[in-house]
C-alpha cells in the first residue's frame, strides 16, 4: 500500500515537474523575446545614426533597455575605438547628472589596469568588483578630472556601498555596465551585455562606413569648391580681376558652411611699409538673376604702423610656424573695431555689433604672401580651420599667377611703349624742318591712344633759344593738327611756367580752367600770334583741363 502511495505521489510530481519545465521554458522564451525586443530597439536606433553626436542618444537607449530587462544597472557607456587610444573615449548614460561624453586619461587603478590587460591579451569580457574604499579612490580621481559635476552627485557616488563593473570589448568598441550596490553581474547578465555589445558593434561598423562615405562626399565637395577657385584664377587675364577671384573664394567659403561675415586677403609690403587689404562679402539685400546674393569687394592700402591691434598681431602670426591662427576681438571692442575699419567695411549689412554678442573672430590661414581669412561670430572647429588652410594654398597659387600677370602686363606695357617710341623716333628722324611737327603731332596722338593713356589732346613745345620763341604744335581731341603758333620768350603769357620748368629740366603740371584758357587764347590774337581763337576755344573740354 505504501509503495502504491509513493507511485501515486511520483506521478503527481512528474506531472508538476513537467509543468515546471514548461513554465521555465515559457519564461526563457519570454525573456528571450524581451531581450530580442530590447536588442531590436538598440539596433533600430543605431541604424538611424547620421553623425557621431548621436552616440549619446544610442547609449541612452541601451541604458533604458537594461533597466527594462530588470538588470541592476545605474551606469552604462560605450568605449569608442579603444584600440587606437590609451585614454578612454566614452559616451555614457547615467541616472544622475554626469557628462554624456568624456575623454578620460589613464590613471593607475584596478579597473583601468584590467582594461589595459584585456586589450593586451584579447580578452573580450572582464569584470571588476570594488569595495567601498576602493570605489571611492577610483571616483575621487574621476571627479578631479570633471570638476563641474554637482556636489549632490558626488555625494551619491561616494556614499554607495561598492562598485561592480562588467565590460565587453569587441572589434572597435567596448560596452560596460555598472551598479553601485557592489553586487557582481551574473553570468546571464554578462551574456546579455555581450549580445548588446555585438548588436552595437554591427551597427557601429555600418556607422563608420557611413562616416567614411560622408567624408568622401565632403572631400568631393571641398575639391569642387577649390576647383572653382582654381578655374576663376585661370580665367584671370589681368590683375584687376583679382577682385572677382576673391569674391569667388568668399562664395565657396559660404557654400562650405563657414558662416563668414566677410572673407579677406591681407598682403604685407615691408619694402614700402604698407599693407594691402582686400575684403569680399555677400550683399544679402540684393541678388542676381538666379536669386543668389550679390558678392562685393573692396580694397584699401594703409600704413604698416596703423594703430589697429589685429594688424600688428597678424604680422606676428605670419612670421610664426603655425599655419592657422585665430584672433578674438572681445565684445567690448567690437564697436571700436568697426570704427577703425569704417572706410573698408562701411555698408556691409552683417557687420553690426549686435551680431557679435560674444565678440568676433579673425581666423587667418597664412601663406607665402600674407593670409587668406574669414571673420565670424564664433571660432571655427578644427576641420574648418584645416579647410581654410587649403583655401589659403589655392590663394597662394592664385596670387603667384596674379604676380606673374602683373609682371607680364608690365613687360607688355613696356614693349608697347618702346614700340610707340620707336615709331615716333623714326618719324622724327624723317623731319626736315620744324614745321614737320604739324605732321608728327597726330602721330603722337595716335600712339598715346593705342597705349591707353587718358588724355584730351597732345602737343609739342619747342624752346628755340636762338630765336627766343616757344614753337607750339597741338592736336585736336580727334587727333588732327591745329595750326602752330609761336610765342616770344619775353611775353609767353600763361606758358611762362612751362618755360621756367623747362629751363630747370622739371615736369610741369597745372590745371587750366576755361576762363584762364580763353584769356590766354584772346591774348594770342591780340599779339598777332593767332588769327582767331575760335578753333582753340571750341576744343576746351568741360570747365577746363590738366596740362
């Protein structure tokens, strides 16, 4: 009978245990479903990343999913590209106020030494358990690196009983979790940590691929901008087109996302104790036929010792080895700065003190001849400074070509002048009498016109000491010869200063108004030098002329 009872109990327990195993299996399936759902949320958020700043949001999702799975986590973090750095580059999530991103330099501690050892040996999971005193030593050092952590937060961590940390290290990233009860995480919880790490590693690899693609796209955009500046440089046919080249540079700076109020080219000229300063900006109130803002430019030339501190600093920076410099004008000095540069910057809409509450920044990329720079309301990030340096390299090439053009233009002008002189010399050599100058004067007019010299009419004064006469041969504004007239030395009228300067071998310049010239022409008629002053008076331009 007792055996029968035992058999009946055995059957009942067997049925109960089968149900227990079914419950265990159901719980495991439920747990697995919950874990997979949590992993999917991490995977989805990670796949949505577009830039590295979103790592802060991803680690928050990871942290919340650990909490959702009832894993006792008070702190979670990513360790990014840990194989490349001796320091820890981390993104973290925490129940308390703490920096979401931090770079922690190595310091001697059990946890950090475990991390270094795991990297050396290739261990992909390591754990640390610290008691109260050891935990406080670790966190006191951390707090010294982050002085802005609120005292309330510091007190919380320092009063916790202990610290338990589990860390997984994958191909390029690490993931760690912590609790401050000091209770080590179970093997199952560490296995879940590993799964979270692998999910993020997969998506982070994709993210890195996206970053590389974005970097390639950005580089292509930069090269396109630089190519536009090169093209504009190659289009220059004469030095006056440097203004247009600077405007193109400024347009490309804006297209690259650098919010420059104006771009500038600064060229020191130590030999002549001068500076040349070109500025270009976008005129936002007016636009071209394509709806884009019009770009304007202006240049000034000013003394090397001008009383403006940014210029003095520019000279110092130019002579240093650093490629890119930032010069900050504090808020209190902004108004004075704009006043100092009024003649250059007046009319630029964005150059008002209210736009520069934090002051303004010169960011200058130096080159052989000076610098190419921008003026902004905020300092530029390092990537933009590097980009500015590349623009400066292009401007150096542009300016080298500009100098070559200047040299070629000067050589061409000199050759044209020499050719003109040779032609005039040949014509003069063919003269037989002084009256031949009536024929030569129009030829001189023609050569001066070819050379592009702005003038109204030209002429020749011959000082005849033997006859004590000034022989005058003039042209009309159209290049025709006017009948010559001959003035005696003892009564040259308005030409007396010309005679005086000739005797001293000096250049004579003066302004003759219409009244003075009319009086002079009338006096020639009275002296019998001219039969009529009509042909002379009819050629007077406007109110007068420079001689």
